C-alpha cells in the first residue's frame, strides 16, 4: 500500500485561510472484475464474464505477434465478417454522458466503468449518474466498477499546466492499456470507446484498441435498432468549424462566466423557463428579484431554450414590453415547426463574400432580437397578434430575451414521427438513414429532427426521442430515437406515454431491491414485542376508499377513567423494514411516491411491504408508529349556528412504536353507515361516532382559525370488469367520514411536525404552503365582483370568510354551484405546497397558508410517500428509539432530497391527471355525444374555457372559425362579446356564466385525440350547433307512415332520445342494418296499431322489440308490455345517426379505484388534495383546425 498526500490552502466563509491536507491511498489488490483472472485475488463473484458476448462482434481474431500498437491496428482494420465476440468495453466519460440510451440497451454487456468516469458523471449530471448506477446494480448486465484511482498501476498524477479534463482522459487511457496487458493471458481485449478526436488518436498511438461509438455500433448488423439509439456524434459534426459554416438562425449564448457576472451585477435575471401550455410561442421566467414573471415572446427570443431549462434573461427596455397572449393556439404551433423542418438548414458557400463575419454575427444581439419579435410572430402564427407593443401599458409585462442557458433540462419525450418532404418516398439511399420529424405530444417542446434506417418500425407508432443538440444554425434541435411504445391511440400505449412523459419509474423492482425484503414467513419476535407498546387489545379500525389494499393509517378512541378520551392515530411502520442507504431505500427515494392512475397503481415500495407486511389490514398483527392523545370530550353545539367549538382540548401527547391488530378495514361508505345507524351498539360503531364528533370540533376550530375550504373538479370512473374501459363517469362523492379521517391525519401531522422541529431545528423535513402574491387573486376578485360578490384576500382567514359569504349568497340566489366554482378558482390562485428542510428558511416562512397553521409535515402515508419515511426516522430519533444517520442530519443533502421529492410529487400529479384525461377521452369515445350544462371558467380572444359540473370536466369551446371582427375581449380579459351578424345582436360572456355545450371526440388529429366542445346555448349563428333530438325532446309517436329512409331516421332519432329515460340500452341494435330493421318494425307496428285501433307504438317500445329475429315476429303485439318490463336506467345517450355504434351495456361495470386525484388524496387530507390542484391543470379539449400530421 502507498500513501500520496496532497495539500492546498482554502479560504473559509469567515475569511480565514486554512491548510487542507488529504491522503490518497494506493493499493495493489484492487480487483479487475474479470472471471478467470489468475492475477487478482477474488474475494467475491466476478462481474465480467469469462466468455463475454456483446451486441457488436466485428473485431478480427488475430494471432499476429508484435507490439500492442500493431495488434490494435489489426483490430481496427478488421472486417465485419471475421468476428471475435469475446471482448470487454471501456467507455470514456463523454460516451457515458451522451450515449446513456445505448448503454441501457440489454445487449450491451461486460462493460468496465472506471472510477474516474463515474465521478465525472456524478459531478456533471446526477440524473445520468443514477441511471448508470441502476445498470451497474443489475447483475445480468455484467457492469464492473474499477477503482482505478486507488490502484497503484493505474493512478496518474496531474502534470504541470495540465487541465483536469486532460488528466482524466490520460487516466482513462492508462487504465485501458493496463487492462489489455493484465488480461492478455485470457485473450480478452478491452476496447476503449470514445468520440473525442484527440483521445482517440492518443489511444491508437499507445496501442489501445479504440473506436468511436458510431463505428462500433454501425458495424453491428444483427441489432439494427442499436443504431437508432446513437446520439449525434460530437466527434466531427459538433465542432465549431461546422457551426461557423452555417448561417446563424439564433444568437450566440454568452459564456457562463459572463452570465453569472451579469446576474450578480443585476444586469441579467436567472430563472426556469416555463412555456405557456395554451401558446407554445410564449414563455415566462420567474426571477427571485422580480415580483412579476418576465415574459419571453417568440422562438427567437427563447434562443433555443426549452421547458424547464435554467436560463439567464436580459430585460428589454420598457418601451418594448409586451402583453401576454390572450389566445389559445389550436394548431399548437404545428405550422411553425413544420415550416422550419421542411426548410433545410442553410449551408453557407465557401466563398469569402458569403461567409459570415464578426460584424454579421454581432447583428444578432439583444436589440436585433427585440426588433424582430413582432415580425417573427406574424410569420409563425397569426394567433399571437394580440401581444403587440401598442397595448395598454397597464397590461404590459416585463419582457426579456434569453441570453444564455445555465442548465439544460432535456429528457426523453414521447410523440410520433412523420417523414420530411425529402424522405416522404423512402430513404435517400439504400444504406443511408431516413430523415424523420418527431412531433412531441407535449406541445411546449419543439419538433425534433431524427434519423433511422428502420422508418417503418416507427411510423404510426408512439415513440420516445431524446434531444442531443441544437446548433445556432439549425432551426430545430436534433435527437435520436430510443424506442417505439406501440400503436397510436391504444390505451396501453397511451398509458405508457404518460408514464414516460412524467418520468414515472414503473419497471419491476431489481433483484437487489427484492433481496432487502424480509424472509417469509415473517413473524413478530419476542424482542419486537418488548420494544413496542401493545395496542392489540384496542378497538382499532381503518377507513379508506373501496378497494384499498395499501392501508397506511388506523384510528381508535376509548374513554378514560378521568372522563377524558384517548385517541390514537396508528401509521404503518415502514421505516422498520426499510433501513437507510439500502437498495430498497434508494429505490424508494428515486420513485418518491406511489402513482395512482385509473385502474392501475405504481408502487413506491414492493408489494410484499406495501400491501402485506406494512399494510394495516384487519385481523392481523402489524407494526405501527402511533400518536396517542388524551383529549377532553367534545362540548355542546353553539345555539346560534349549531357548530361545536368547545372541548376536544389536547391534554397530553405520546409518540411510540406499537403493535396493533385492526378490527376492521372499512370503506368510507361502510363507516358512514355504521355512524348513521343508531341501532348499532357494537364497540366499533360507538367508537366511530365518538371520532366523528371530535372531528367536527377540530374542523370547526380550524375553520375559525382561517383554514381554506377549497374545491377541485375531481372525477370518479366506473370501469368494466373485463376490459377496464370507463363505462361511467361523475363527480367525486364526499362523505362525512372522509372529513373525519382528514381531521385526525391533520392533527397527527401537525403534532409530529412540532416535535421533530423542536428536536432538529436545522434538518427537519417539513411541508410549507407559501402565501400567494396578492396579484394572483385578481381573477378571483374580478369574477366574483361581476356576480355581485366581494372577495377579500389579505390573509387566509379573510379569504375563507369571503368565500363562505359568497357561497351563502349564491345559495340564496338559487345558484349553489357558483360557490363551488368560486372555490375552484380560488384553488388556482394558490401556490404549490412543497417539502423543505427547516434550516434553509426562517421560521416565519414555515407556515402552511391553506391550513392556517405555523408548521406542518407529512407523517401519515409512508407506504406511498417517501417524505413520510424520512419523518418517521426523525421521529424515531427524537423519541430515543434510533440513532441518527449522517445523511439524516446533513442539511444540504436533506434540502436537495426535498427538492427531488417535490419534483416527483409534481410529476406524479401530472401523470394522474393525464390518466384522467385519457380515460375521459375513452369514455366519450364510447358514449358518442353528450349535451350538458357548463360554466365559463376563463375567456380568451379565440376560446371559452368551460367546466361541466356533471363530469368535473374542463374543456375549450374554440372560436377560431368565427369572424374575429365580431369577437371582442375586454381589456381586463373578463368579458367576451360576440356579435351575431345575422341576428344583429350581441352575446356577452363573463366568468361563471352558464352555457350548454355538445361534447364529442375530435379524432381528426392523428397525434392526439381530444375532447371537443361546441356551443349549443346561447345559439350564435355560424358558431353554435343545433341541438340534437336528445336536447329537443321530440314528441313520441309522431313519425310518418312512410317507407322513406328519412322517416326511418326520424323514428330512430326519437328512439335514441327516449333511450336516455328508459331502460333498453342493452337491447339496442349494434349495426346499421339492425337499426334500419328496428325502424321498419316501428313503421309496421304503427300501421298495425292503426288498423287494430291501438295506440301508436312509441320509440321506447320499438327498442323493446329490437331483438326480434324477424319483423313479422308474433311478439310485436306485446311491444307495449315488453317496453314496460324494461326498467334498467340507461347511463349514456347516443345522439347519433343510423350508422353510429351504440354504447356498450353496463352489466359488467364495477366501481373503479376512483380517479388519480381521488386516489392520490389517500395519504393526504382533502384540504391538501385541493391545494395540490393549484398546480396548473392540463388543458383538455383543444381541437385542431384540420387533420394535421396524417401524412
């Protein structure tokens, strides 16, 4: 063993200069990892196979003798036909950073990852480092980490004037050369993969087998899909020489040093770019030093920045400030990207006169960008004309341009590919790649150029693409295909899309994770019992949504001898099974949260723990973390308002680990029934009534303190048992038992937050809800004022009281739903609640605005939320049951972890909402047509955004096809006037106004089917559509006795109208011919009834006979009786023509596990679930102008 010492001086934050001495140990026994190596001492199983096989096997078997340089030359010149499959791969740092999709392919095996490379990747990209670690942990991939920095033969000192990058490249070459000598007796070459020109040349000069990644992979004929995974080479194409040979379409970014200096001096502003979902040509950047987000308008001003990039913005002069766009782009900027994609990048001629000089490049500075913004927008999309400079100064916002990008947020994106014009008839050559244009499903991202040799494998498929680069001279970024997910439009494919888009880890748990699970059969030992309180004798029960198997919490209440009550909240003790820094702990932290989709749950921890050993199921003993209070009984109701405000005072609080045995796993409805049924005298029913009474006092006390009661449009689906397709949808039902459970979860969360903060004031994991800026309440205040209600929002208590008064006022006016709409709008004025480390913010900023409490955390759902696991560990240390780990008390690490968990929580919410949107489309696709009442939520120049209360569905009524000269949006954006030029009258729309809309599915856009809404009432000529027979409710039995198809159509339409009130949907004919036959039966029956002087047969009676085998069936005289016997109510109305397909019967439907919004609220309170809806709800129902992307 050798010791190297390195010393240097460092200046501390306090200004002191200290000398740092670090020792570096070098060893001779660091193992190479190769099976069969006789030199190294093997203390564990080999990582690298003795007979390795890789995807590529083009290396020539050679028996040439001589120096290693000659051997490397022979290998390099080998043909693909003479193969040597046995070799190891050693990639350099740039290969790992840029070719991770390739390394993740299962055919890439037997790879040596140097410590030098691993450290560099960790410092440059933590996300890629985690992905690399995941591959290394898979034993089937045979990746070996070689600690070259601590092996004597492979350690290199940094030379004088040598850069850190050059030193690391030299260390990689030294390790590659050592490996080839070390394994020479095994005849296993180690191939260095690098795309660095200088590193490649030096490796070849040293006799190291070295190749570019592209040459290595392109010679592989057996796996052509590997070529698609290659990121664009940074060897030749990414050089400054190529960029200089292209016309600059975007300005050059400033250097990092200039950017950071400019921010420090106040010249520039730093923030995250957020692209407008309604208008992808517009973005905003919220900087800490600015009260108002900075508007960035146009692709040129964005300067190649994308959604979530950390950018530096330069503020334009106030005279060039713009107003935010008041329009929704229906085509979602498709014309802009298509036009750019079909025009090749302009390659400059080699003549001096055409070559751009410094002066020409300097012309693309900030002033030039600002002067061309309006022109660019006019050329790209006429829809953004509303953002001209000549707007009112009151409506204008600070406007800026991006001058640099500090950190890219590029991630895999889902969408579809279409051939560009030059490749529409196939590839340009037999062996050359085909150029395709990738169109992302998330319209905030630009189109991407990709290429493949297998275009037919990706056309009409959902695909995943990763962006590789975006040159100044390229109008669009370039990327590579990762994989195809499946045919566009299929439910499984679209579900996979939303998981990939929101970065939800949903693969099976790795063997390393599963190895950390308890050995079965699991039993509670005597040592376990001795360390825990025994609560198995108590009448404990859980109350959850139907179908819940991952039960986090349970409750109990019992009277004490002194007259007080004992109340316990018992939470699954997940931290007992998941120890810090184990594989299962790291995986749970990466996932962050369980994700609840419609009909599917993606667990944070393996099912053995989540639904078995940790789940607080009934009639089995389980470990719990318990909070137990001594509470005074509830007092008597107030004689004025009936609310109970007295009693329920906390006398004592105790925290402990326990063993419980739940008496029952109840649903909300079951618990509600037990409470309401006063004849039930069993201990559980009695306890539930006591808990319910206490919860009412606790809730009233919170409301008096200023807690907000907010709303969000939550949807509940019923799914078919066989197909899992949605067969019914409606707004979520709320029960008193939901509020009961919520109150005790809130009480436990607050109690634990106070306790861990007292013990760990610098590193407690808490949850805060920031106070919203007053400007964010403007839409709420104006909307309420238009309906005669005044809203005050200086603090949460004032806002809560205003909302209560408004709801009461609307109720008296006979408009109770407006109160709920007002609360929905109030929710969207809020900021998002976030996790944070207590030591990073002053105490005054710890408050939770929505819950009106000074401190809060999440403790009650450790099965599905990783922050709760951290809180459990802190609580265990605080009460003396555990010793703290270093990571648990490290403030910077805890802060970084809470930032990550905030992102995972946010992405899970987006995924859940996308699942709701997907199933909403499937439901209305099955339903056909629905005509429903709706209320206006927002107004735009070219659209009205509405909410349908019946379905909890938000959608858009587009006005793009109507003459814009007859549409006027008020300056404040809260009143829209549409002039009916034919009827010579104006229709005025304000927020919350009631309208009636027709809901259908727009399938004209191959990229994405959408819910389409058309206006029915008020009727505006050339804009609204006529109501169908469903809405008009035609008289029954008025059909003419005629054999024409028009008469048959009238009978069928009338029958469809009656179907909404009758019970014959399951007997309705399923083909066009059968429907025509039914209509003919109706005509024949009418004639027979007339001749027999019987009442004319109505449409419902026609449907009652729809299953007759022949028109002349003798049962025709019994049609009135048959119709009367059919009494099952129909769930959906099919207001379509004869040729339309009917809805599927509901006979096999079953209640779904509820919507993501509902399911996710298990483990968080209803109040928290409403606050979480403050995250911008994904907009649905944006229809396309024309069937684009159908080439």
